C-alpha cells in the first residue's frame, strides 16, 4: 500500500515522500522581485525540515502580475540567477525545488496584508513607498469593489493575452535555468487564469469567453506554452480552484474542474493541485480539517491525472491517511509548515517504525537529535 513516506514518481522525478510545502506568499522582496535572505532561510529551512517538494510562493511572471510590489518575480534573467542558490540548497537537502508561476490579474497592485491589503492606484504609492499600477482583467465590468475600493483596471485585449502567454513561457525557461524541477501554473484563487475560467468574472464575447472551451482557452494556452519549454523528463503541475463556492449563481464548479483536469492531462500536465475559492467575496466556504479534500478526490476519480490535496492538513497521520485511502497522490501543507518547518521530519518520526530509517531522513548535522 502506498503511504505518505513513499516516493512519488512523476516522469523521471522521484520525491523522497509525498509531502509538499504549499505555495505561500511572503511579500518580502524589494519592489524588484528578487529573492532576499528571507526566501533563502524560509524555503531552505523547510527543505531541511524534510519536505519532499518545496514550492515557492506565487512568483510573478511579469511585474504587473504581482499581488503586491513586494512579491517574488521571475521576469528577468537576474531573477533566475538570484533563485539558483536557493534551488541548489533545497536539492542538497534532498528536496525537490518547485516554482509556482503566477499572474495576479485584477487582484494585483495591493498593499501587503499587514499594511491593509487595499489597492494601490497607479498614481499612488503604498506604505512602503512602492508605486501601484493598472491591473489586467478579462472583464472589468464583472468586478465587485474590493472592500469598497477598486483598483484601476484594464480589459485584457488580444495582445495582452499573447503577452501573458509569452511571459509564462519565458518564466518557465528561466525557472529551468534557475534549477527548479517542477513548474506549477497558478490557475486558482481568483487570479488572472481563474478569472478567465469563471463565468462570474469572465463576461467576454470573444474566443476567450462564453463556452467552457472558450473560458478554459487561456489556461490551456499557458499550459501548452509552459509544457513546450519544460523538459519531457520534468513534471508540470496546475493549481486550480475546484469550485468558486458560489452555488447561487453560474460559476466555476467541480464538474468543470474535472473536465478541465482531463484536458490538462492531455496537454502534458502531471498533477492537478486542487484548492478552492478566492474569486469573489460572496463565496460561502468553511475551513477545518481536510476542507478541500473532497474536491481533490472528485478530480482524482473523474480525471486521468495525479492529484494534490491541500487545506486543513496539520497531522502526519491525517496526511498519511489521504495517501493510503487513495484520496490524493500528494499532500500539500501550508500553515502547518509555518508553525513547524520540520513537519516532514515529524512525519517520518511519527510514521516510520525503523529508527535507523528515521535517522537517515534527518540532516547529518541534526542526527543526534534522533537519539535520547
Ligand atoms: C501566508 C499564506 C500565503 C499563501 N500564498 C499562496 C500562494 O502564493 N499561492 C497559492 O496558491 N496559495 C497560497 N496560499 C494558500 C496555501 O497554499 C494553502 O492552499 C492554504 O493555506 C490551505 O492550506 P493549509 O490549510 O495547509 O494552510 C497561502 C496561504 C497562506 C497561509
């Protein structure tokens, strides 16, 4: 029986276990989007802590695609060069470095959460002194004001769409140069690609709006561009919101997610990472243990692709049960990895019965800690 400590094989990649650090924004760059010491220590310590996959936060494929001026970016060769020592360190620790490639769409140009998270207009500067910018949206008329405020928005025209696809392709090439082994396309949480997917935020009447095929066109084109430059021996993931949690209106739901997952698999996607929501303030969502797992399970049952489950996983036994019961192929852990950077080592200690095997998972520098 496959369990949490079993490696996951995807193409030529094999992970040491099925635990991944879920992408988590740190908003800790200068406005140049280059990684700082914070990123090196934050990602590095989770690799030391035994995660099989260490994924970066949402990393912007272009400056306009940042949520805040302080997001991590991968829009130049300088970014790739600056990220390389981090991927090298993750690999040295036995982890697989992964990058989440993102464009924030209409949710861009905001202050950091701890500075209020409200939009910064193009002619304003936020509390850190960084300027805002005009954000991109499939249909500006579709947006509710964000906490009574609204960023300056521009409708994505054909050349903007081509620019986004090109930015994803170039970002994937740079990610490869930086040493990442998994590229994850962020198509969840109300950011640009999800905005195109959902009829709530996509009111377009061109080839990118209306039917399922049209609304999914951009994500399929982005994935095809990434797959084109990402080597055949390395996996591509896509994170989706399994549902908008807006049952009272025509919206993105689990049936469409299953259908999309199959289309993505046909394009060479190896794993669909199933999150949810984030599109609209009216969403009706409840958290708690495993709160999104039923969505992952439905995608796993309905589509021919490996699936990652995320949300409310805090205990090794709980994560192990998701794999043993074939509810998911990979477990992504977010907030628990902030509480405990050594969650991966904790899982090995709790689940592995052979003390020598446990010790082997620990960094040599820390191995004495496995003895009393
Ligand atoms: C501080 C923080 C930052 C996050 N940033 C991202 C992000 O950059 N990309 C993303 O897809 N999800 C992001 N998320 C969502 C997490 O990846 C994860 O899906 C969510 O927290 C649920 O998992 P958990 O219950 O294990 O925390 C973030 C969550 C937190 C807590």
